[in-house]
């Protein structure tokens, strides 16, 4: 009986010794199998590189920032920042296989845009829930007319009895170049001092029209398409 117990104890001691040796061997092999790179700052830290050419390259000269000069032909991305693109639709083993991450069926798995902009799954969307301002069209299908603003104080240097428009003001240096083709006369900060002038523009504010006409001037509307003066018909 004692002989059998001793045999069992010896076998267990052998197993323990073999397991310790195996763990020591595996630990050393794992430590030696981790790929290291010299792209760090020399602090012993390792970094995973996806480019095997970059992983095996000697980059000790690049890490010496005091004596290495970077030029356009030796610039390269940081280690690990550039990964190969995901190749979709190349089988189930590729990670993004047959359906490429879009699922089996349904609206969002079809080609093209699944829903229109602003769609909220059938409920009333935000642009329809918000209150609207009376007289100001808002929402899809509506646009605001953009004008180049000309202020009344920019017309003060116009000679009395002459006709002025954006072209004449631009030539005289009173206004700068415009982003829009249509021009609108508005009231400026300074006082309007021009007398007896004819102003041609595509739009006038009520206050600007009143100021021009009170000073003996005249306002002429222009067609946005051709730029011709719109003749106002006087009813008999």
C-alpha cells in the first residue's frame, strides 16, 4: 500500500515539474514572438505595425530627430496609422462577407439611399413640427431672394440731375464688386444728402424710396433678367 502511494506521489511531482517547465517555455516564446519596432522613442514600448515591410525596416535614423532632416521623399505615416482597407463581399471568412454588413433584407439593405433627408420613420418630422412665420416661406421648395445691398449714403457723391446704378457707382468707387446680380437700395447709417437724382435698382425699401423721392429724385425698377427699366403705366 505504501509502495503504491509513493508511486503516485512521484508521478504527481513529475507532472508539476513538467507543467512548470512548459509554462516557462511558453512564456519565453510568447515574449520573444511579439514583434518589436524601433519606431518608438527608445523607452522599450512596442507598437503593432500592420505593414510588414515597415515592421522589419531599420528606422533608427528617423528616430534621431536631432540629426535627421525630414524631406518630401522620406516622409512616412506614423506606425499603425495606415491600415489596409476592408475588402467586403469576399466570403464569410473575411469578416464582411456576403451581405457586406448590410444584413439580409430590408429597406436599408437595398442599393441607393434608404430614406430621404428629414425622414423620421413615419412620424411627423422636425421641419413640420416647428412653428412657421407668417409671410416667410420656410421648408423644402422655398428659397429667399438674395440682393446686393446698396446704402443711401453711398449715393451722396452722385451729381444732381444724373442717373446712377450699380455700374456707375462701381466705376466711381462708391461700392465694391457684388456677389449677386440683383441690387437693392436700403437706408444707411449716414444721412442721405443727394438731390434730384435718378436711381436704378432691382428693388427698393419703402424708407429708401421715400427718402429719394422727398429729395426730388426718382426710383426706377430694373428687370432681373434683362436689366431694362420697367416702365410704370399710369392709369387715366
